[in-house]
C-alpha cells in the first residue's frame, strides 16, 4: 500500500490526498500546495484507552 499525504491548495480551499512520491508531490509543491496533517473528519476515532479514558464496569 503506498504512503499517502494530504496537501492543501495555495488558496486554502481544497485538500487532496496524494501518494508520497516525488513524481506526485513535486508538481503540486512547485505550484504552491503544501503538506497538511490528516483532516480531523478523516481521522479514525481513537479507542477509549488511547484518549485517556478509563472504562469502569458496573457490577
């Protein structure tokens, strides 16, 4: 599976997911696009223990 990164347009109105290769990134970066973190709406939900929440069973 190829590595993917997110890039944002120079105007800030578009985010694309592209392969993390020089062939895919170079044309975009030379036109002013820049790499950004994974958008929040695309991040998978973290399990409860990763969020620092404790799970307590009621008995």
